């Protein structure tokens, strides 16, 4: 069981190189050296992996989904353990998201095909039906803060509305303003909960506000300034990586970079790919998360320094080669296992294959952030970025 | 890649306590301290696990299935790597079975329901159809030895016929005599292959003969004496655990125990359960293997010192208890994770749940053999056995 220090989250900015930053996020469960990739344990577990395995390859924090934890095992179960750290028996930092993304992606996305609307947004609450059994649920900013308080993550997220990438400017503006009001309500509830936590001598949690919205530059800047002024311990950028083009994504990051608070960690949600990490760090992002690494891994696809590899190909049947990597990004899997062996495992649907590829993909993203950190500290991020793109295909950034 | 010592397999008998034995099997890839449980990597991989994970919990040898390796990835792939050790990148001992069990269990078992016989036995060969695609294949004792030579395991098995548990005595007798003739042919081919391996400076392999057959005591004894006289480096007992009752199984082991060669390791195939290990070691068995530990683990069932637990039960929803174990048999999982957390993982079908239970179940069987070994070395096997049965339900032995 964990014995966290009673310290508030703080951020030490160690170095900058252009917009790229190296720092340390100090949390009650330990330090996180940024920039960092955060593996995702959707339902209080990393898919096909143990927490020991991601710790062994250098993970310093993991993400758990509020929405899934709320549905199963349920808030009351995790609360009875005093939070996720004890429930999962891990002693390193956890971040919980707010569940907003799941409410909307698992709800509104099906609206037109359903006999009944699966989600509905009002000023006061969001109504949605469980993706599991159709049961009815309401989330409010306050209820979501209370859940995350019960889950006990070191970093918690404000409740936000995630509108689709193709929203009209009118809707995007209304959703942004609602999300800002929800951010204020989230902050008020978080502060009230912190008072209660202090009375019980529980370690503090840190709220991150979420900058909204989609592809309209002026709204983005307005949202960044609003969230900066809200003065939460960290800021997140939401609403990217939900259908917009890479050009749009990078452009928005360019627009946002000057508006992000320098003294606080910047978290880009649901990103992502090796190239998006490299381009995100270039634009001042400190923290990333995405299920892509494990999702494609489970299906037999590996990140490599030279682009993705579909491991099941017949051409790898006898291959004694390893997953091709730049030397500084080699992983415990790419150093060890032949393509022929990995291909065999994937080909016969042995989960060990997806397990090893999930590990490899996570370790590569971790290695990218760790070597980038070294480069930033040395003032050599441009070299790092050029070396990455010298072998990685499809440069856009 | 592995760099095995060029030593033949040998066996050191360190202590006996009744029929129970403690010893060391010396193999080209390292020593195996017996009695020992061997985890099974059916298709060149442990289901849902890495080889690192079973090494961490004390495994000293693993089993790989000849039949599955022959079909996928195919003998030529593994041979091109110089054997399974290099293909899987492991440096500890491997045992391959002969494939007989799979040929018959996946073949003859379906005979009456099929449009064509899926397997056929003659004096010369066994014909069978692949369980994957119905393609036609022939195994002979010689071809099976050649495959196992290519796979390069430290211990290889003679090719045997596995008749169903309910065979008539007449059929059992004929199958036994055929299996004996196949054992002689297996030995001749193995010795010829060993000559070739020596020329290439490859490490030696050790053949185990297999004692046949089912529930007829006189045939069992006859087979034990035959295999003993065949003088292979080790002996296995086959044909148990294929439908006979536990009473029959233990009685046959009682009958066999005096006929097993004292100077060689005794391997009881496809066994098994905690109680069968305890009763097997009592009757002179040194090595066990079974997929049960991982199969029930993947489906949410845990061995415990007090009998099996079905983890998904609602009664464990809030349980902060661990899997109940005698202190000396606690595992890395039973020391760490609550029943509520394991139940949650199993309940939401997160593979991490089955992974952790597979690890737990294997570690418990390893702990049983390791603590039994300590007891045998101290002349206290009876105490060990009584303590096991003092809490484990359903004593038969």
C-alpha cells in the first residue's frame, strides 16, 4: 500500500529550447520527469500488461479512466480501498481523466442510430447511457470531481464537453463557454474536496483545467487565456486528435504555444503517435497519453523508428532481424526478439505477441520523451527532431 | 542467444524420503532442481505471459509442444534459428513432447463425428489431419525425433500412442507393444541424430522413454520394465490424467513406484493439480507439466491452499482479502492483490486478470514442488503432505 508524501503538486521548469521544455512534476506519489508519455490503464489495468512491466520500461505515471472506473468496479468499491493506488496496489503517480471524452464518444456518437438519445447536454448536467447495459447516468462537474476525489489520483481533470471535430463555429463557441463555466464549477468543487481531504490528512490532488475547442484559432486562444486565468495547477489541451487533420493539429499547437502558462505543466490529451509526440514537444507539450500504443500492439502492429510495421506479414516468416530502431530508441523487445518470432506469435494469436508489441510501443514512446528531455536539457531539441525525421516517413510538422 | 555447455544430461539423486526424491537434473542449458513443475508454452509461448515472468517466479524449465511447433511456425522456421532457445530467445532448459498426445486428442477424438477419419495408426506411421486447416500429415517415430532434434530442446520425448482411458485390455496391450517398438525406433533415431549433432558441435539432447498404458496394472508394470531396460536418460509416465479417476491414477503410481529406475528422472506427463503434485511427489515423481494452471487462470480461477477459488463472484466485490494461502506457499500475486481487484479485472474481461491468476497458479505449483524439495532433503515429506491436506479439501491420496 502506498504512503504518499503530503505535498502539493508543483512543477519545476528545468530548461527550455524554443518552446520545448524539460521539467519535473512533483506529486504526492513521486516525481515525473517531463516531457513524458503516460500509458493508459483504461479500466484500472493496462491491457494485457502489469504495472510492474511498464515501471520496468521507465513509465513514471499512468492514466486511469474515470468513466470506466465509475461504471466498473464502481466508485464505492475504489473508495472503500481509499483510492486507486491501494485498489491497484501501485505507488507511483496516477492521473484520472474526467470521463467527458467517453461520455461523448460512447454516447453522442451513436445518437442518430439509436432508439433513444444516448447522451444529452444541459447547462447543469450531462445525461448518458452506459455503453455496457444502457443504464441511465448523470454527470455534473461536481459529481465528476467527487468521483475523482474518491479515486485519489495525483492529477485530476476538469469536466469538459467534447464536441465533434466538425462542429460549427456557433456550436463550438457555445460548448466552449459551457466548458469554461464547468471548469469554474470543477475548480470550486475540487477546492472544497481538498479542504475535506486535508481534514482527513489525505494527500492533496491537483486539478488541471482543459483548454477547448477544435479548429477555430480565435476560440482556442480565448479558451487558453480563460484556463490560464483560472489558475489550476496544470493545463490540458483537449479536443485535438478527434478527427482533425495533422496540419490542423500542429497549427493549433503553434497558435496555442505562446498562450500556455510557463510555470505549469502542459498536457496534450489523447496524443498519440511518435511523430505527434516529437511535434508536440516542439510546441511546448510536457505530457501525453494515448491508447494507440497498446491498441495497435494487441493487433500486431509495431512502432519503429522507420514507421509502423505490420508484424504478421509472410515476409517476416524467417526474419532474424529485429524491429528496426535508431540505437537510442531501442527497446527491451526490439533488442531481443526476432521479427520471425513476433510474427509467429501474432500469427497464431498468442496474446504474448500483442503483449510484447504493446510493451515495445509504450517503451518507444517513453524513449522518445526521455531522449527528447536529454536533448532539451542540452539545448539540442532541433537536432533531436531532425534526427527523428531523417528516418521517419511522412513529415508534416 | 544461448551458449549452452556441451554436457550430456545427467541426474544427481540428492535424497529420498520414502519414494519421494530430491535431485538435480543437469542439462546443457542449466540445472533443474527436482521435484519441479514445468510451465507449458504450447505454441512457443506461455499463454498471456512472458518467459521473464515465469523465470521471476522460479521456473527452471518450460515445455513446448512438438505438434504445435511443427504446424506453426513450422519446423523449418525454428531450425533456421538453430532451435527453440534462439527462436524464443531463452537460455534455460526446454522440454519438447513428442506430439503423440495432440495427434490423438485432436485427431481420434473427433473420428466419429467427422466426414473422414482425422487420424489413423499403423505400425509404421500415424496419419492425422491438422486441427487448423484439415491438411494431411504423417508422423513416424523417426520424423518426430528429427523434428525434436531441429527444435533443440534439452529433453525430448519418445513417440507414443495415446489410447483413450477406456480402451479394452486387448487394445491397450496392442497399443503398448506398438509404443514399445516405437520407443526402440525413437531411441535409434535419437542416437543417430546425436552423432550428427556432435559433428556440428551442437549440445546434446536427452531422450525420455514413455511408460504406457492406462488402468491395467500388469501392463503398466510390463511397460515400466521395458522402458527401464531401454535405458534412456529419463523416463516419463504417460497415459494418466486422460479420463481415469484419481483413485486409479494414484493406485497406478503406487504400482509403478518400485519399478521406476532410481538413477534417472521420473516425469509424470499432463499433471496437474496441487493435490496431484503432492501425491505424485509422494510416489517418486520428479517432474510435472500441465496447462491447467494457466487455463483456469485465464478463466478467472485461482488455486489456493484451501482449494480453488472462482474469482468473479459478487461476494468478492469489496473484499480486501488476498487469495488464501499457507504462508510458505504465498505468491507474488497472493501477497499483493486483493480479491476485489482481481475480481474486477476478471469481471470486465481485462486480460491482466487472467495474466495475474496464471502467474499465481504457476507460482503456487512451483512453490509446492520447491517446499516439497526442502522437506524431502530434511526427511520430512510426510509432514509436508499432512500440512497440505490439513487445509486442502477432498483428500483421496
